[in-house]
C-alpha cells in the first residue's frame, strides 16, 4: 500500500503499483518469473501478432553482469539489487509490412507483466535510461526489432541503501488529473 | 472464463481476458468508465511524463456516430454494439525532445485499462483497423501527437448477432509458447 488515493472504484493493484529503486537483493523463484512473463504473453496485439520478446537475466547468473552493464549509471546503481533484469524488444515489421503498433503492443504486454508482478508481491521498475545501441549489438538483436525498455523486478528493499538523492525520490509518484488525459470528443490542448 | 489454460500461477484475469466482437449494446455507467480510465491514468511512463490521452464517446452521445465512422468497416460493423469507443493518443515529444517511449508507455496504459475493464466484467477490443488520418483531422489531434489505436469496451453479447464469418472467429485466440518470446541471454531468431 502507498499513500495514493483516487475517487473511483479502481482496484488497489493499479493504485499502489509503483516503481521503487530500493530492492532487497533476493533471488526470484523460477515459478514466479514464469508467472510474470506469462502475463505478458497473454496480452492483446494487432492481428495477435505478439511482437514482443523478453530477454532476461537472473541476479548472479551468467548474463547478469552483462545485462546490468547496458543500463546507464543512474539506473545500474540501484538495479544491481533487483532480482531480474529484462529487456523488452518488439518486432517492427509484420511479415513484409512495417508494423504500426509494435511499440504499443509491447507496452501492453509490459503493463500486464507489471500488474502480475505486483499481484505476487514484487515491484517492477521500467527504465529508458539504457544504452540501447549496446543492447542491440551485444544481445544480437536483429535490425527489424527495437529495444523498447529495460525492466527491473524484485522485492522492495530498505530505502536507506540508496544515496540521499535517490532516497528523496523513493516515494510513489502522482498523476495528472483524470480530466486532463481522458475526456469526451475532440482533442483538448 | 474461457477454455484457455496455462502451466503457471497466472491470475485468471490475464488468462481469460480476450477480445470478442459480439457486444450487447448496453450503456456503461459513468462510474465504471471513470474506474476503467483511472487504471490507465496510474500506468508507469518514462519520467512519469504520462504521454497518453483517451478521447471517448459513449453509445448514443453526440460524439458516438462520428467516433464509429473513423473505424474501418470490418470493425464498425460489430463495434456499433459496444458501450464506449476510445481513441488512444500519445505525445511524441517530451518538451523539446522527441520521445522514444510514447507508444510503449501508451500501450502500458492500455494494458492497465484492459485488465481493470475485465475486473468489472467488461470486455475490451483494441483495433488498428482505423482511418488514423481521419481521426487526427476530425478530432483536432495536434502534429506532435500520434493516434495509436481504437478501443471498444462493452458487455459481451450473443455471437449470433455477428455475421457467419465473424461468428467463426469469436473464440479466444491462442499464444506462442512462452519459450519463444521470453528466455535468458541473447536474442534468438
């Protein structure tokens, strides 16, 4: 639970999902990782094309240090204590044609993944602070795929393990009022 | 519930969410629509920029016929019986800079929205079969925003209201094996 509130019947799992930086350095059981990835697998996508791929490393495995090294320093400093690091990749073509929805579809899969992780008591933290070109090169991502984001997943840890600057940011973020992002009819600037 | 099965501890809401075409033509209470949109609102995004916008029409309101007319005929033929039509729009810049994640972030918001809709007993159906240029023009979407997708939400209806061709497709879709979309280490072609 967080100190967030809202005025609708929103399920708590959406309201209290947030993206901490303090993780406890524990390992994730394989069964939990499979469950979390399974949520992404069942996401909807245009033509059911399923353009998403999830490359992962589990803390301490043979890929862990490499996966961590692709993050920008502002992220790797705390993500080192996560349990799993993921790179989300999407296929930019549908057969011969360019895909218009590959990033949007991969984002939906990430949304599902984040909620299932929360349901299991984990926290997930998406990151765009990534050396994307290095990920593509080092992980052999083909030209017709885009590296969308990195995701750290783990159990929340003690904020005192963070720098003072990051400790100050270790609170659930707010959101724009609903009326600014969702409304009837025409676009409002 | 559907006839889908999986081999993980996946929550039923992910497994049994699917995208029907037969809706029952009922109205959606405002409180439910607010709850569903609120789930999208609380999605994560890069720098918490919240690049998403959701323009909606409720069946029979002053925007309904216009919103329906932007769908390609293969979609409008069944979406006419949904309760709400949404256009998901994302901001392609973050201040002065191009945004790398606007579609991915908007997709995460769509994923949250879809799951909250399922939790309330609704079904949602994302569509890329849309006259996107017409949406942008008719709804006044500025140049630095992209129309990502349309979404129909409603209560599931009787499949016999669909054409025979669509009735034959009115079954929950399958997915690729998990090992094809999520695995450790390097990209696998």
